[in-house]
């Protein structure tokens, strides 16, 4: 039954080709470090699902924001779990993204022909920081308010455009309901849309180029003459 | 028993774990989104006035402001109720909300010669008799009643 429905859809969509290309791809000898990209993507999926759920109750107005978060945490069934998952998956995403980046650097996987994959990855990392900046204001408690205040002060120190940038982020000359509103909009609309696009390109490129093999450890050919030369100098 | 190739076994294991993770995430998200939406709560007792305020001859429409907690917000709402009484001691309180699609009904002394007095809903010509029973139109059930009590000469109602 399952295969018959699958065949019927496959004849009309060719989904099996795509499926096989992703899940039955031939891969080189890889390490646990190679799973960090997929782990990062998993954190993104968890954040998407829990984030979508949170918008069912969250209200981004200064009079309601904090109370709606309290309502989510204390009243809505499993609200503590959904909010907790969103909170901790956000932290995990930052850690996993950076670990993934380090793995790519150590294996030299950013080199030709994968430079563009690397660029989209860096853009994604910046986007993750953007999510963190905008998301941490949304609970609208003391910590959220003052942490954001400090971050905006940091942006204000950028040479030449600092003042303009700080005003742009705040939506005015101080942190206010306008800031909350635009951070919310960026957090749930602008950034997720950019994220979808960039993740799509990033994954498409990973499929196109395949997984990079680990660099081989070969002795340098000029090793012996150099050693002899060093010995003679001593 | 048919032998299961290693490749198929692993594929099934991976599929099973993936399904488990999806359920672990999807079910709590579903429970969260449904949330308290299905909770049924009885209202608080609302004072409508003294027993003398209600005439014996026909139902009187009376409104009261009720503070209702919706989520984290306490909303001031208007509660409109038709109160009728035959002897000034036993009271019937009926919601003025039509049971068809929720329009507000009004009391009419004579809807037509056959029906006599009753409640009329202008949206789809629903007709209730003066006790709230179904007479004509697309109405599925009689007007909803509220619980009543009299304490120290004052009439209270409560939404069920």
C-alpha cells in the first residue's frame, strides 16, 4: 500500500530521485565532526516548530509581552516545555554553528569549489546572531531590556554610522515599544525568510559538491633535505 | 522468517528514530497550540438588581458589566439577559443570543396572531416563544438559560 501510493506520486513528481540523491549519496570516509551541519539544521527545525507555536500566544506590545510570556510559561499546557526548547535550542544553535564552522576550517572544506557554500554559511552565522539579538528582547523583562540596551550601545560605537544604526535598531532615540515591535517583526518574518533562502542555497551547494574528503596526512616531499640542512647548521 | 538485509535494517532504524523525534516534538507542539482553548468555565455570580425590578407581565432585558479573565487580560464585557418571572420569587434568565448563529434577539409583544408574544431574531427570522422555546425558523434549540438565585432580595445570575 505504502509503496503503491509512493509509486503513484513518484510517477507524477519524481520524488524518489531527489530522495535518493540526498539520502543514498555516496560519501567519503567521514567523522563525527561531519554531523555538525545536520545537527545545526536540526536545531533550526526545533526552533522553527517551537517558535511557530509560541506565536500562538505571544503578543509583541509592551503592555502584553511580559504577561503573555508568563501565560505561556505558567498556564498553557506544556508551555514551559515549548518555551524551554526554544530557549535552549537557540543556545545550542549558536554553539553548533560555531562548531560546524571550526570543523570546516580544520578540514579545509571552505576551499575551491566550496567557497560560495562558505559565504552562505557565514551569512547564516550572522543571521543566527541576528535571531539572538532580536529574540532575547521579546520576553520584555529586566534582563531582556537591559541586555538589549547594552547591545544597542555597542552598535552605537560603530564609526561614522553608529548613531544612525542605533536609532535604526531602536526605531527612535531610545529603546521603546517601537523597538519591541520591529525586533519581533525581524525575528518572525524577515530573518526566517532570509534563513529559508540561505539554507536552501547552502544545502543545494552541499549536494552539488558532495561532502569534502578529509585532507590526507602525507609527509612533505622536501622534509628530508630540510632536516639534513638543519642538522648541518647545528 | 525472511532475512532482513543490513541496509534495510539500518534504514528502518533511522526511519524509526526520525519518526520518534518528530512525535516528541510534534505532539507537545500540538498540545501547546490547542492549549486552554477547550476549557469550559462557569461564570461568576452577577447581581442584576432587586426582585422588584422585574415586571410580572413580560420579560425584561437587563444588562450588567462583567469582568472576565481571558488569558492574561481581564476584559469588561456586557452581559445581556432576559429575565422573566410569574410570581416575583421564581425567575428564569435567558441569554439574548440566538441559538442559530448568535445574533441578538428582541422581545415582541405579538409576532403574529398565531404565535402571540415571543422573541424574534431579525437575522434569519427565528422565532422563540416567551419561554425561549423553538417556534419557527432555522433555530436548533431553545434560548440558553442562566442559573439564577435570589439572596437578600437581590437577583443573581451565572453563566453555565
